[in-house]
């Protein structure tokens, strides 16, 4: 009972959102995400922070204002001084700036990956929403068919051409279908909320968005998916041309560069800095034997932070270990990327094969099968049990086709994730592999 009440509350809260949902295309959805997504805005702020870190790394040390004043007899014969001292970093500032630039580059790659991932998340959520609507449409059509079947069974019973049990069977099948339709409607609502979560707009977050497409087809206009009859390129040709361009590999490579630059920064802490001092010195006439006011200047220098008692060995050892860690992580990232790409490719090939199997073997005669079965029952050539079995088989085929088509789109989007491009042009068999540049399709 509690679960039922919770369902009613969620349903009631969702109704105004669903009613006011704004219909948009997939292209519009991606544009909204790029220009208005909160996570993208946050990632871009990380880039601005990294740029400021570069400026901070290029800083000069601030000077010190020094004064030395003698009082009483201690000052006789000793000058009073007023001057400036400055710490000059030796071999540190350039290394620190280079490291900050590497961190900036790493941050930019991470931001690019965030933007790309959100774009793909929006595409996937949009497809899943349209797919949920397609399944709902199929089940609603089956509900209408069973309603017609129940009416036919009632007429046959009223005419004495069939036993009462056939009406009961038809109503059971219809009631079962009604529960499936209700579940499909809940799936549509869930997919709608997932779609809006992927969009995650910063401005006017109360506005709900819905897909303008109501049915998933094999030639979805906003996703340039390969035609079902097209040949996919070989895995080797894909891996050779796309693996090195993946964001995660670039990020791992940049992490190695940052670790190497950090090692230089840490190692140069052993280099002493130079302290330069200079200023004005004077002796009042009552503080010297000449009886005159004496003035002049002073200049001094010293080496500071000499690595005698502490030579930064622990920090240097840790920095070396970090370099080794990032290099191992780069190798691991490459291995994982190759396996992920191979897995996505095989899933895409299988999903494409399944959709073609539905088109070639299952869908052709399914519509005709259910139509003939319905007519046969109307004229009394078959019983209702056979017709319900036929309806269940037909339902399994049409819903299975939608699921297979959805899987094909999901596998295609996952494949695009692995090759790190938003669009992928198939390689023609007579085209040299070197001419294929997937990054140009971004």
C-alpha cells in the first residue's frame, strides 16, 4: 500500500512537468547542453583556474623594506640604514611556469572530455526516450488489438458460436497487456527525467524538455548512424587511426608530462636562491667624530636556503615515483582503450546483424500473420488460444525489433565514445587507411 501511495505522489508531481515539456530535436538538445549545461560550465571554470595558476607560477618574489637604526652610544661610529632586499629565485621560476602550463593543458583535455561525454550522454538519453516511446506505441497497438479481440470473442459468445471461456481468456490477455502498457508509460516518464538530467541546464532549470521524435526508426535523422546495408570498416583500420586520438590517452600522456615537470620543479629546490640587499646609509653629525652629517650607500648579497641540513630527497623520490606511476597509467590506459574499442566494435557488429535479422526474417510476415489469424478467428477457423499465442509472438517480435534497434543506436553511441568523435565516416574499401581522419568529423 505504501508503494502504491508513493507511486501516486510521484505520478501527481510528474504530471505538470510532463504536460509543459518543451519538444526539441536531438540537435537542439545537444546545443542546449553545450551552451547551458552546469557541469560544462564548471569544467570551463577549471580551465580559467589553471590559467591563473600559470600567471601565479610566473610570479617574482616581493621585495622587503629594511631599516637599521642604532640608539644611544651603540650608534656612535655605526651607520643607520634604510634599504630594500630582494630574493631572486635561481632556476625555479621557469620550471614552475612550464609545469603550470602542462597542468593547463591537462585541464583543457579533461574539459574537452567532459564536454564530449555530456554530448554523448544527451544523445544516448534522447535515443532511449524515443525508444521508450516506441515501445509504448507498440504495446498500445497490441492493447487495441486485444480490445478488438475481446469484442469479437463477446460477439461470438453472444451468437452461440464460442464458449464463455474464450471471453475470459481474451480479458485475461487484455488485462495483462494493460499492466505492460502502464509499465511502458512509467518507462517513458523515467526516460524523460533521465533526458532532462543529462541536459542539466543552468538557466531556467524548471523547464522540462521532451523529444519531438515519437518513434525510433532505422534512419534517425539527427544521428548519422551507418545504413544497415553498409559494411563496417575492419577493426584494425579503426584502431590504427583513432586510438592515439582518444581523450583518455591524451590525458594520460599529459599527466606524464606534468609529473616530469613536477620532478624538475622539486629537484631545483636544491638550488640556493640569491638574496640582494641595497639602500641608503648615513651617520648623524653627533654620532661621528667629524661632526658632520655623513651619507652613503650599501650593497650586499647572500645565498639563502643552502641544502646542507635538508636536501629535499624525500620530495624528489616521491616525484620520481609519480613519474613512474603516470607512465604505468599511460600503458594501462592504452591497453584498456584497445579492449574497450574492440568490445564496442564487436557489440556494434552484433547489434547491426540483429536488426538486419529482424528486417530480413521476422518483420516481413509478422503483420500479415496477425491479420490472417484475426480474420481466421472471426470466421471460426481457429480458436482464441491460437490467436492469443499468435498475438504474443507478434508482440515479442515488434517489441524485440524496437529493442534491437535501440541496442544498435546505443552500441553506435558507445562506439563513438570509444573513437572519441561525434560523427564517424565509414571507410570505403578502395580508400587508403592514411586518408581516414576521424578527428575532422568532430
